C-alpha cells in the first residue's frame, strides 16, 4: 500500500532526525536492490545493514514496516524517493558528526535525569548557604560584630540582625536559616539527586518554594521596614534564589527523574573479524559493565523464567535498576492495559523488579497501522528513546512482530535498541514477538498464520548483526499446540519454513528458540548460554544443530555454526514432524565432544506439563486410596494456576487448568462419599466366617450347600474363587 504524501514527509523528517543522532534509520519509502546508503538502509560491503534498517541483498522497505519480499527491487519512483530521503538523512548525519556529542549529551540528560554538574553545583551552594547561616547564628548568640560589614549607610548588619524582624515566632531568623540549610544540604546532595523515590524530589521542590517565599519576606522587611540590608543575609538570600532557579530548571528539563550517576566504565564487545568497533555512545545504562541480550522463546512472564530473570538482574548490581517495559508489540490490542498490568505484577511479585511502561510507538508510522491503545509519555518518542538508551533493563514481549517493527522503525526506538547492543549497557530482554524482530530477517507470524498472507520475511532490527550473525530469530520454535498438524517454528510448520528458508541469503541461518527457553548473549564476555526447558536450534538449509539446555559456547562458535564453518555431527536435510527441527540435528553427546555444553539448570515446569502430571498423580493416589496424596495434588495444581495466571501469553492455559482442578475436586468428593478404605477391611468380619463354613462343607463333600453359600455371597457383591492356594474372595467391581 502506498503511503500518503504527509506520511512520506513525516518519514523523511524521522529519517533526518535519526541521522542527526548518528544512527540514521532506513529510507522508509523503498530502496533499490543494490543501493548502498551510508548510515542508511542499503548494503555495505556485503555485510548487510549498518546502523540502518535494510536487509542483505537489498529489499523494498514500505514506510518503515518491513520488507515486502526479500530480494524484490523497488520501482523507479520509489527508489528515487528513497534516494532523496537518504540524501536528507546523510546531510543530517554530517551535521550529526559535528554535533553528535551535543546530541548524545541531550539524550543523556533527557533520560538519566539532572546532570552531574547540576548535582555538584547545588550541593556546593547548599554547603555555602549552611556555612553563612551557621556564622550568622554564632554571631547572634555571641553578640559579636560581623566581619567586613559596615554600620553606616544602606549596609548595616548589626541593625538588621538585632531588629524586631530578626525573630519569627520568638525564634531567631539565623537559627531558622541554619536549620533550613541543614535540610537543604541533605536534599541537594548527589545521593538525594540520584534517589529513585519521588518523595525526595518533591520535598526538594517544596523546600525551595518555601525558602524563596521566606526570602521575599525578609527582603521586604530589610528594604521597607528596617531600611537597611545585611551583606551576609543578602548572600544567603542570593544562594536560596539560585537554588530555587536550578531546582525549577531541573524539574522543567528532567521532571522527577533520578540524577545521572557518577560511575562509568568502558565498554568491550566481541566483534566478527573485519568489523570495526563502534565509537562509544554517551548516556547509556547505569551499570555499563553489564551488557547482555536475552532472547526468550516464550513464557517470559511465567514461573519457568523467574530464575532466569533473577539471575540476569543479579548482574546489574546492588542498586535498584531503572527498568522499562516496551508495550509496542501489543499496543494495538484492546486489552493492552491489562497485559501491561499483568507484566508489572509479575516482575514486581516474582522477580522483585519495579518496572515502568513505555509505549514505544511513533506518530510517523504507516497510517494503515492500527491506532495504539496505549499513549506515549510526555516528551514523545525522542524522550522514550533516550530512556531506552539509558535504562538498566529494557524488556519487550508478546504481540505482533510486524506492528512493533513498523513503529520502532518509524521513530527513534529502533536506533536506540541498536545502540544498546553496539555500545550501550544493561540488560536487553526480547521475548516472543519482540524476539522475532531481533535478527536481520523477521517473521510476520500474524500475517502468515492468522491472516493467510504469503510466507515472506520482513527486515528485522539486525541486533545480532554486530556479532556477525545474519539470522532470522524464530521464537516458539518447538510449539506443539497443533497436535494433529504442524505448528512448530512459531506456527509456520516445516513446509512453510523450508520455503522461506530458500529466500534467505547463503550466509544466513535460522536461530530457533524453544518455548520456555532463554538464550543469554553476554556481549562483553562474548559468551552464549542456553537456559530453560528447551534448546536453541541453529538451522541452515534444513539441517539443524540443537544446543540443549545448559549449553555454553562462545559467540565465535555460534557464528561458526550459523555460517556453516563449524559442524557438529552429521548434517542432513529435511526433518519430519516430531524431529524437533531436522534430520541433521546434533546430539547432546556430540556437542559435549565439541566443547559446547554445560550443566543444565532446573527450571519451573510449563503449565501443560503440570496439568498432565497432576492428572497422572491423582490417578495413582486414587488407585492407592491415599487421600493425603490426592489432596496434595489438588493443592499443587491450584498453586501452579495462581503462578501462571500472571503469564501474558497464557490465554487458555489457566482456564483449562481450572477445569481440570474442578474435575479432580469432584473425583475427591466422590471418593469421600464412597469411602477410601479397602472394602475387604469392612467385609472381612462377615465374609471370612462364611468362607470357612463353605470350605468345611466342601471338605465333607456337601457341594450343594457350599455352592449355595457362594451364590449368596455373589448376590451380595462378593466374588469367591477356588485356587490351588485356597479360596480367594474380593468385592466385586460395581461397574
């Protein structure tokens, strides 16, 4: 669909803005098949996208929403518009190279709160105010003359400090000033500026408003009542007024955000051979020594990922991290607010992380896209992008990959996410739909699986490109919801994935992340770890290498697997249903022999497995007539349901589990009604004597009487049988 002229204009402005920041997005109205655009969307030396949004070998980009068909050349008019947009972006990029540092500082101050210079300046002024106030207090009580203060003319310190106006409610103004500045020193300290609690910043504002109000009263008293001024008093007034101005400036510029921290450390990252390390980007995360990209296949807000989330947060450090949840992938859904609320509860209760929601949407997106149900914050996309660059923890999860890509590309979010990977810091967690955007090629799963669209790739964020990985990331890789039909590979199935795989360049691979599985990429150490219930599959031309849970390898080894230069086990093509990927899968033993592996971690069990185990366990307990075990199974299932209800992706699972819970409770009730004790124990006092009488009659040869007793017992529900070991009896099955 062709965008309107206004949309094209908005896209051009967005491209220029991004170029000014040194991270130009792709020319959104199409690109020629082999057009190379510096800092733009073309191909650079055959290496794919460089700080841009195009795909390898060129592709048509439609208004920032992705590639129509990989390898399809844009029309001549579209290419012309792309070149025009790219020229504007490059011009802005040249300006950005001259003013990139100023832009970076602007991004930092917009995101991290009051700058270090302001924190130090206000702290020094507060200490100066406390010093002068203390001197005035000492002079007041010792009745000593103030140094360097004349006693004639307009300046007369003694007259001012001994006047009736030097007391308020019987308390010397000097004492009130000293007490005030004791509080101001604390509230203006860097530790207070960097505090996360809003109450501290509100108290600072209130103190400065009260302080400047009192200063106005004192100035009025000196000038119009006393008729003289005091140099020391005036210096305190000036300091108070300066602190008031600086505080109001901080509120106007940064709101109530915590101030920028003082700690900073250099960044390192493993880059593929031939790639030049990018320049450092200022204004990144508070804990730059931690730089991790986590890709989660599913279950990101379920009990299975609690341990993974906690382990990741342990890398951040002891301070309370600044955490941001990008709602973009599901922002179009009517229940977007409910999804956000569920996620916030999960991270607060299960992980101990306080998270703030950011829409991450753009007003410059293709008008054909649905209007977001979640509004952006004050300050717009640019401020949100600055917060993404600076946050300690950024998370995006379920929804639509194509919707997220359209908004992120149309605004500054895509560039901000790339910068976090290139030279930033902190934790970046992409799960489910957001995980599908991480590679150079993205899967439009809704359009293919739900709407019946043609199987095709979109241009992804290419976050793995700096690591030398030309890949398509596919979450939900081992999905089995289809039961009788193939829903593996994020609902594509083998037939569609095989067809799409043929559209990828020769050096590209598919990285499949199983459900309830996380792939942790330490960008500083250059290490990759697989955590959770499933594995990571590296697939090339239908042949797969499966890295099991607990596998550890270097980024270079993963790059070798993706490029086919490192082989583990025998390769093959195809792969039938149930193979988990392909006939050429490497075994865990082969991986261990290759040095790729590690001890697996025990994680929580997915809800379907919990349900299956509960049904099996209840049946065993019922067969053994173990009432305590039956109750324990029911209570365990109920606990699991509570834990899983917070999962943003589990729509039907908890409801099905509750139906099973009701069934088990009903079975327990019937067991209580019928009794769980062995019926032989109840019947033995009456049946055993009759069996003995029958045996005696049989011994006397009175078979008619013996058979009469047997028939009477059978009528009462007791089966009697004669064996070589003697007579056996049991209560007949009521069914």
